[in-house]
C-alpha cells in the first residue's frame, strides 16, 4: 500500500530553511551578547583610573582658583572656586566610605575624609579673606595647601595601584575576548557545516527518486515498454508523479494493444471510408454554396426603401418582389441543385436590383438557346460571374457598363459566356485564378460575393472534371468568362446562337 501523504517538497525545504535560519540566528545572538559583555568589561577596567584622574584635575583647579582669590580677591576667581568645589564634592561622593579590607578602597576612604578636611580649611580661609583677617586666611590657606599636597599624593598613589591591578585584568579580558571570538567563529562554522550537510542529505533524498524515474523514462524512450516506473514512498509530489507515470505507461500498453487490434480491422473499413469522403465532398460543396455576403442584402433593401420613398409604391413593390425572388432562390437551393433556366431567372433579378441601386447604368443583354434551360448545374454560379464583372470591371470604369450573357451548345457541353466592357482582367491574374492560387490571397476573393475560385471549385466538384472555365481579356476592352456545363441529353456538334461581340 502506498505511503500516506506526509508533506510536500516545498514544505520540507521550507522546514529545513526555517530550522537552519533559527539556529544561525541563535548562534549570532549568543556571539553578539558575549562580545558586547566582554567589551563592556574592558571598558570598565580603566574607568576607576579615569575617575581618579578627573578628581585630581578638579582638585588642582580648585586649589589654583583659591590661590588666585586670596591674592586678588577677584569675584570671578571666587565664582570659579565654588564651581570647582561643587564638582569636587560630587566626585568624592562616589568614593568608598565603608569599612573594607581592600587597600585601594581604604585609600579611597582616606581621600574622602582628607577632602572633607581640605574643604573646611578652604572655607575658613575664604571667610577670613572676606573679613580682611590676614593672619587667619594665611593660616587657613597654609593648612589647606598642606592637605592639598597629601590629597594629590594619595590620589596619585591610589591611581597607580589601581592601574597596576587594572592592567592585569585588562590582559585577562583581552585573552578572554580573543578566545570568545575564535569560539564564536568555530561555533558558527560548525552550525553552517551541519546545515549544509543536512541540506545536501535532504536534496539527495529528493533527487534520487527523480533520477530513478528519469532512468525508467529513458528505457521507455528507447522502446522498452515493459519497464515499470519505480514505486516511490516519500509521501510527497514524487510519489504522485511515480503513480501517475505507472498509470500512464499502463494506459500506453493498453492503447498499443487496442491499436494493433484496430489495425487488423482497418481493411474492412475501406468502403465506409470512401462513403465518408463523398459525404465530406458534399459537405464542402454545401459550405461553398453558403458563402453569400449579407452586405448585399442590406444595401439592396436600403435602396428599395429609398425607391419607395422617392417614386411611390408600384416600383418599390417590383423591386422588393425581385429581391424576394432572389433571396428565396438562395434559401431554397442551399440543399439542392438548380437548372440553367433557374440560374438565368436569378441573374435577371440580380441585374434588376443592380440597376435600381446604380440608376440603370448597367446595360444587360442575353442570348439563350432555350433547349439548354433544363441543364442541371450548381446554384449561384452565373450570378457570381455577373457580380465579379460588375465589381471588378464595370464599377471601376467611367461611363455606362454593359454585360452580355450567351448560352449555346458546344459538343457535349452547354456553354455560358459572360462578357463585359470593363477595364479588363490582367492575363497573369487570370492564370492565377485558373490555377487556384487566388484562393489564398485578397486578389482572388470578391469582397461582395463568393469569388471566382469558389465558382471553379464548385464546378469541378460537381462535374468531376478539371476544364470547366476559360477567362480572357478582350482586345476591344473588357473580360470574357466562359463556363462549360456537361450535358448528356442535348444534341452533339457545335450548335451556337449569336454571341455577343
């Protein structure tokens, strides 16, 4: 039984990334905290020396301000003294005043109490100076100066002792910091190596089933259809792909067996295939018959409406009747053949409609051997020839156009000749139409009708012969199109009516 779906490849890779990122983040936080702690310890080593140096400097400035005031009695010097005094008092409050056994702490306690005595003497000297008692402020200054010397000596001695101790501590902290840096780098490198190994192992487990599937696929590509894809029990998308591939190869095998069985029965279906081809040929013929541009209907009906408005209902009625006959014929003949007589009546309706649309500019003449009126033929053939003559010949010329239609017999064929006095067709274009090359170009398509290539294809399909049409340019100008309809029940020999010249 296939393993239960556990997690997708994307989920597994995401889990690996999250776990590795978490451990790397924790290690970096540890390294950052440890290094900052060591740096703060190093910074605090000499903070005591800095404090003692600042204390000594402030004491010296205060002593100098006292001396200047006692000699000059300047209010500025007195103000400077009090400023330094306040700073000095703030500094000695940070010294140790407790009973301890450490020598440096005991010296801080002595500095504190000597500083108190020094400040008392300086106050007496300043008060005596203000009272102009020379002997008292000289005495006070002398005692203060003596205590000042003791204080500076004590501060310097304490500072030297603390500096020696701090130097040893600084060396230890520097060694500890170097060790911490190397340990942190080793730890980070170890985590990265573990992460890389884990990722390599994970990707290997993912790629290995794919490689097995690829090997099986290569064997199948070589033609060995008996190879099965390996069953993969990873519980992810690879398992799904493996199962789908096995189902696919089994389906291919079944298909091959069925194909072999069907191939043995193919010879029995030749006759049915021929019937289907004939049906397809008939369907293509029906499709070609159905290609009538609706723009002609809309334009013609608009012309009929304008005629009804301008000239009254009688002529409009005649026009609409011709239109109705024209389109009724089209609808009726979509599923059946026509006769030559029906096609000629359709052309009469079409010419009438055109002359209403173009104010009678088209002169139409026809000469027909009535013995050929019952000749069968595809529908909408002659009308298409007339339409091409109008659109590509007469419409592009100046002056009145004329179309002459002749129907006569020539051997076993009923010939239909359509001649116009238009600009005439180019010989190269005519050759392309006869070869059927115009079917894939705009020049071979009539934008308002069915197209000459359509007419030729329909006639060839209907009569099952190649030579059904001739197209040539007349020397006096214009184009002549000649169609050949096969007729079995007509007289043999050349029996022609007067052609239009």
